[in-house]
C-alpha cells in the first residue's frame, strides 16, 4: 500500500490560522491596556533572484497573519560595518521583535559576525550561538531554527509523535541536521526520541537508515535515499529541495527532494512530498518564532517597568 502523504501545505495553513488568531488577540486592547503587534524585519543584501523571492514569501506570509513586516534592501557592495549598523538599529527598535538576515551574504561579509550581532531574543532564525547552545542543553523556551522546528511540528500534527521512536537524521548541517537532533532529544513534547545522526561519511548508509522508525533526510542531494534504504512502514521526512533539469517542465527544471519519492512511497508508511512538504512549515515556523520572540520581549519589558 503506498505511503500516506504528509502535506506540509495543509499543516502550515492550520498553523498560520492559529497564529493569525493569536496576533489578532495581541493587537486588541484589553481592560484599557493597548494592544500591540509583533514586528519582523528582513534584511536582503544584493539582488539574488532566489533570495529576493524567498524574502518576499516571508513578508507576504507575515502580512497574512497580521505581523508587521519591514524589508530592508541593501546593495551587494554594502560594507560589513554598514550592515552591522543596520542590525544594531533593529536591535534597538522596540517595534521589531524578530530580525532575519537573508543568507547567503556576499563573500566580503563575515556571516558569523552578522549573525552574532543580532540580539539572541530577536534571532528568529535560531542561528545565534546563544540560541544554539541553549537548544543543545535542552532549553524549552529557546528560538530554534525554523526548518527542524517545523519538522517536529509537522510530525506532531500529522500524528507521528517522535517520543520513544528511533529517529535517524541524515545530515549534520548547523541549519538542519544538528538542531534537528537536539530538538528530538529534548525532554517533553516533540522530543524523547532515540536519535542517530548519519552523514556523507557514514559507511553503509542504508544499514543505518533501515533502523529508523522516523527518517529525516537533509543532505541537499537528489535520490540520496532510495526504497531499499527504508524500513517498511517508516515515516520519511524529506527536507531537501533540489533543482533538476526537465525539458518537459514549463521552466525547464523541476524541484525534487533528497528522497526517491516514487520508490520510497511504495515502502514507507508516511512520506512528505517536495514541494509541499517541509518548505511551507519552515515559513510558518518563522512566523511562530516571531510571535514567540515578541511575547517574550513584551513580558520582559513589562516586568522591568518600575512599580
């Protein structure tokens, strides 16, 4: 029997609806207390078409749920000091609760320096070393990277709780693989899994992936995982997005994941598609992180107000 398809598009739509309702409640005055709106700033350096399109998607999604979004466009030759100045200004802006600097940056800019300049409490990408460290030690209230956090939410909302399961994560990047493992190892909701991390240097990768109750693949290479590498009935989450040539497609290419979809769907119990799987969850989770950051910043500022 073919695998059940886990639609990230549908789950993300539900999450965005929940966020829209929450943002509307925050914006409404209550007992004389004025409402407030979460604010997200996106910083785009240069004019890369893919980055421009992705930032546009994020801003449109923010507007749809009622989040105030501000896009800052900078030329490709902007200096590192100028970009740091922009970040510092957003750090100090009380109307901005989340800051996202779109990667990659031009080669003359130190990405690590820029990411570290963002206040950890406004780091809605979850890349700041403080947030990475807090996630590694199992903090519950940390701003976690959007893609792995979205994967956990997708698993829970589709009825595939990772608690007590053996999860194999294929990939060890700082953006997906490593934080994915940290999230799954945490105690409580969305965690309590037994986690194995495999990667490009793992001997006999199939022998490892066949052990998985839940298999998360994030390596950035098409058809890395084939049907013979998946245990029957396993849940397979395909994080990869790869462009492959296809003369029959309108644009001359099509998007595929890291998993051989047609082959694996005959073996797996459940499987995410590409596109329409993890991608929509990443953007929805960015919005969720922005609301989370805003609530934490507001709560902290209210505690600091003198009596």
